[in-house]
């Protein structure tokens, strides 16, 4: 069959994100002709370009990847759902006879909502697709025989039941040949993804990753991960990438083995990843190894700095660990960035101030190694479905019971929300001033 995999819009004001999910799916579609079309590569007229791709090739199945529900920043937010709706409608219009299949992280988070609000979608695949998409393509007339499928029965939307997790270690390498890598590689350090594990053993109350990928961490053999990186370097000239793992250093041994493998192969690469803050997950030998292996940035999401607040957010570390991260950055001369939630459950003026004090302390200690991006990473928590904080927000009456959370909702109650707006404005001004002075200095 001719299968066109379409990457729908990602956030327009952020990094271009390589469609890793589609490249990974494509690697498992033996016996089909597969192409990938990324709308985000066509800023001049994405929908027109999609139209041409559909009419020119006439695929029998169009798989649309709905990755983000978020396509803009809070504050600038207008309508996050509109762009997704337009893509689906355009596919239906330009390929009226094709089976329109939806999948991707945002689809999986909001599957029933998407199925209800976008009647053009014929079928939806929940979760990881490498093992089940080939099964589904072989049973398009009996989708209920495949687990994790949303299908239509007249006016009803039905679901075939939860699937098992994929055997991640056994998956093939993503098909990197199906979309040009150069535009992503040229964009941001975070644009090209490589995944070394799926699932997360942490339980932060705001996060929906465990709903999508489970709490059991499934790892790929370090040598296989580095084979993929070597392929990026040698076959595509891509030397900068981001580990698309929920947390890279859990378990620390796996991260260490990947770093050692990178060092042994002498690949001249530059990369970043998300790290957990708990001191035991950051042994010195790991930080020394990741630095030598090309890691230029430890990206942390501590979310808060006070023990009481960290406990409420169900984080696995405390303030002493966070202080340790700044020491590490200084000692190893490696860049560090942090993201924080403002006005999260239990916040008071004093705890909010504690975040700003921590940043001042981190700046003193880290100097230029504290990435200024931290200034933009201070936001109230956006509420996503299937999270404990969304449930809490319903219990506390912050959102309606039946709010489907497609439109952005934040945990940002009371008068502190005004302070939050002020802090965000100040931080964003400081960021702009810094960027302007950097470009003037160039
Ligand atoms: C790594 C990552 C990033 C990295 C990406 C690095 C890179 N170059 O790849 C960076 C830092 C750039 C990033 C940024 C953001 N991210 Co992010 N990110 C992730 C993370 C942890 C992994 C994504 C990934 O690469 N997975 C690996 C691939 C193989 O998996 P996949 O894409 O999900 O595809 C599989 C399935 O979804 C499915 N599938 C996918 N498409 C299709 C299509 C069809 C037809 C079918 C059948 C199946 C299918 O099959 C695939 C193979 O199994 C996910 C968390 C998660 N649980 O997925 C969040 C996640 C995707 N991000 C999210 C968000 C919100 C963002 C940001 C908006 C955050 C922000 N800063 O405000 C930005 C947006 C950036 C942008 N330009 O749009 C959300 C998106 C959903 C939502 N809530 O809107 C997620 C799901 C996190 C969450 N739980 O909320 N992110």
C-alpha cells in the first residue's frame, strides 16, 4: 500500500522537531511504499504543500501524527486545536478515498476528544505504533482485532482495549532517509532526537509521560543507541542531537554506558538531555563521562526549590540535591538550565521568592554556565489529561469536571497569579535584553 505519514504542526515559535515517531514507524512497514511529509518544513504554505503531496502521490492510507496540543506559548495562546483541525480537514479534502489514521502523543493524550471533534478521522492508534501499525494495515477492514485502536461504528467511537508496551530493545533503527535532516540539524540543538529508553519510573504530579509510555523503563542496548548516532554522523553529517528520553540518567548506569560508548567511538558530537536532580543519579563519573562524550547541557526540571513544595509535586529529590546540581555544573564546567513552575499547589509569596533566590544563587555559582533560557522556563503548570494535578484541579473547582483540556488551562489560582504575570514579564524582558546585548557583542 502507499502510506503517507504526515507530521502535523508542532509549536510554531519553538524548535523545529524532527519527526522521530514517524521515522520509527516507517522502519517497521515492510511491504509498503512509505513517504513522510513534515508540514513544519514548509513555512511558506504548509497546507498547500500538503495538498500537492496528497494529490500528486494519491496514498491509500494517510497517517497523521498529532504530536503537540500546544502550538503556542501561554499568554500568546489563541487556539491550539484549530491548526490540527485544519490539517485533518485538508487531508480529507485532498485524499477523499484514503483511510485517515491518526496517532502521536497528543492524539493519545486526547484520543476520545480528537475522535469526537474530528469526524474526518477514520481510525486512531493509541500509544506506540511500531508493532501495531503493520498489524492494522493488514486488517483495515477489521480494526477491532488490533489492540489500542479507536474506530467508528456508525455514530459511535469504539476502542479495542489497551495494548501491551512495545519491545523497545528489539525495534529497528528509525528510517532517517525519508525526510531531509539538514533543516533540523541546522535549527536547534534539540531538533534532532535520538531515543535510548522509553517509560519513566518517576511520578511527578503534572506529567503525562507515564500515561503514554508506562512506569517501567525500557532500554536499548547502549551500543545500538550509539550505532544510530554514528549513522547520523557518518551518513547524514548530523553532529548535534537531543536524547528524546523522559529522563536520560535513570538508570545512571545505562546513561554512563552510552557516554562511554560515544567516547570509545570518538564521535565528534554535541548533545543535551533531561537529567534527574537526585544526587544518586548524578555520580561524578557520569558527569565527567557525559561531558567528554559531547554533552554540553544538563537540562533539569526541578519545578520548585523548597522541600515542602517538592513533596507536593511528588518529586524524587530535595533542595540539597538541587544545590548539588549547581556544584556539579561549576565543578565540571558544563552548562546547566532549570525549569520551574510558578504558583503550583501550595505556593506562597515566600516559596515563590525562594525560586528567585535560588536562581540568583545559581547564577553566582555557575556564572555563564547557567543558561539564560532558564528565564523563559518559569511558567504555571499547564494541565494535561491523565495527570494527578488535573484531577486535583477538578476536585478544587479550578476547572470544570467536563473540561476536555484541549484549550489551555493552567494551575495558577488566586492573587499570586498577578505576581506570576509580573515575574514572567520581568524574566522575558531580561531574556530579550540579554539576547540583544549578545547579538550587539557579536
Ligand atoms: C523528547 C521530547 C521533546 C524534545 C524533542 C527532541 C526531538 N528532537 O525529538 C523537545 C525538548 C524539543 C520537546 C519540546 C516540546 N515538547 Co516534548 N516531548 C518529548 C518526549 C519526552 C519524547 C518525544 C519523542 O521523541 N518520542 C519518541 C518517538 C519515537 O515517539 P512518538 O513521537 O510519540 O511516536 C510514537 C507514537 O506516538 C506513535 N505515533 C506517532 N505519530 C503517529 C502517527 C500515526 C499515524 C500512528 C499510527 C502512530 C503515531 O508511534 C510512534 C512510535 O511508537 C515526549 C513525551 C512522550 N511521552 O512522548 C514529549 C512531548 C511530545 N512533548 C510535549 C510538549 C508539550 C512539548 C513542548 C510544547 C514543551 C514546551 N517547551 O512547552 C515543546 C514543543 C516543541 C515544538 N517545537 O513543538 C508533549 C506533547 C503533548 C502535549 N501535551 O501537547 C509530550 C507528549 C509530553 C507530555 N507528556 O505532555 N519535547
